[in-house]
């Protein structure tokens, strides 16, 4: 007897998944090993930046009052008593009628209250004197202690991903060791005896297994550690043992294929035998309507059953599995960013459910534009290589025309904290 499945909305499905999101424990790693990891602690400034008053330019440290009467007709001459570079400290104080040559980043010498830039002075007597032809104001061209950041300032909140810029902040404030959330191990299993390995030649009735390799990449992009367990045979007992063994080694398990209602789609029965609670087994969307997610109460693990069709599998991962993997690492901006775009081509296909169309989005002349790429069929692979967005077409519509406004979910973007369509 064919099982009758009741679809739920995409929003409901996302909410059910995130309600069972685990949080990975924290660990401390070297700053050299924290790229793309998620901070598990707030980062505070342990000192002022700059840590001392300093020069932002190459020039001369002077007492501004000495230039009060300076002009083109009446230049002021100062004696250069010392030269210091970045990292050096002047050995003497600046007095009236004196100047110290200073390089960018060097500490402001005692007695000086202004910096005159190198290009506005005239050096003479082999650099032993400088001539200034205009008035310099007190405190001109000084970078003050703490003007960038004061000690104790909150710099980075936990839940932030480590980017090159974040890493620069960590290094500036002496975080040689960084507390981050552990990366979840994500098991991947492909189902179907029709699948060939990528290195095998094609034979009649067979196709190469693209989903596993695609998902390995998606898991890495989401910050997880992929563990591929190979393919299941079309045999219930073998499949059950393989799934149960994989669960013992991973935090989350993703399967592709085997979640429909055909004679060889064993995963629903496997979930039942494992004692898993099926959160949903049909979503009101295209592609990927048979996306299934189950929860194991005893271990707290989630099992994602994604469609065997490549595009359905891809979309199901990006909407449900990807945000979960990011979220369990503490990442705040775990969901795909949403933007409004102008459709550049007709899309006449009616939409009984929400449709997620592989598309190419471009930001041009201050606005987003979106174009579908390739055939809009769930078994199509090639369009995935060109897509950088998923165009969201709400259910109940009769199609769209060029020039219509649509929403797009941006792939590989920084992300946002909340899910919306």
C-alpha cells in the first residue's frame, strides 16, 4: 500500500529541523588552524590601539607653537636633533626650536605636540635643519592612544566565523590560541544499485554517483567534516546495518535517494526500525518534495534523507542540512541571504508549491537581476555549476514574466541569522 504523505511548508520544515539542532562543544586551537571556524567566546581588546601616541606619517615631530608666525615670506627653521623609525623610541625630548625626524608608526617623542609631514618641509644643511613655511596647529597629525580601540572593548562576538579580517584582529590582540566550536562529523551515504563510482565507465542502465561528491563539497562549505560511507545495496538488511554502523561514527547522517515510495526505497522502514521520529517526509516545494528528516531521541542525532535527483538533493541540503551544520557550530548567520531581484527571462511554468529555481544573480546598476540557468528539472546536473542563487517562486502562481520582481536566496553568501522567503 502506498503511503500517503502530507506536505508541510518550507518554513515549518526549517523550524522543525532547527528545533532539534545540537550545539557542538568548544575546543581551543592555534590561530594558524582557526580559519573558517566559529568563535566560541567573545573577544575583547587587551590593550589600547594604538598602544601609544604615534605618528601616522613620515615627517617631523615638533612643538606647534614654534610655527605660529611661519609663512612663505617668514619661514621658521628648526634644528633636527634625532631620527627614529617605527618600533624605536626617541632618546631625548623635543625642545623649542627643535624637531625629531619620525617614521610612520613611531611613538610621539616627549615634548612634541604635532607632526609636520615630510612633503611640506624643506630640508637643508644636509638634513640637520628643516624649514617650515606655514603654521602647524597643536595636535596636528597625531594618532592618539586608544583612538582605534580602547582596552576592554568587545571586538568580536562568539558565533562569528573566522575570516582573514577576523584573524587579523585576533593576532593584533595576542590570541595565539582561539576557542572555537568543534566541527561536526557528517556521514554521507548514497543509495541505489544503479549508481557507478566516478571512475567507472558507463554501462546501460547505470549512472555515475554525483550526489555523494556534491554533498561532500557542500558539507565542507558548511564547515562540517564529511565522512563518506559508500553506497547502499537494494537490500533492507544490508542497508539497515550500514546506516546503524555509520550512526555510531558521526554526529549527523545524510543519505541521498531511497526516501520515495518505491519498492526499493528502504529508508522509511530503516527509520522505523531505528526508533527514529520522522519530523517530516514531504515538503511543499519543487524540487525536493520528498526530503525527509528524522530524529533519534536516544542519541540526539538527525538523519537527513535527501532526494536522489541531483538538483533536489542540492536544494534540500542548502535549505535544511546546511543551516543545521552551520548552526550546531554556533554560527549566527546560518541561513542563506535573501535579496529582491528583477527577473530577466520569462518563467511561464505554474507553481503549485514553492519552487526553487537554479539561477544566476548579478548586482547591476544598484539592483539584483536574476536569470534561470539550464533546464528546470530535478534530475538535471549541469545547471548546478552555473547557479549562484535559488530563485524563490511562491506556490499558487501561474508563472512569471521578464521584469517581474522575485526573491533570490544567494548561495555562498555571508548568510543571515533568520530564515525567510
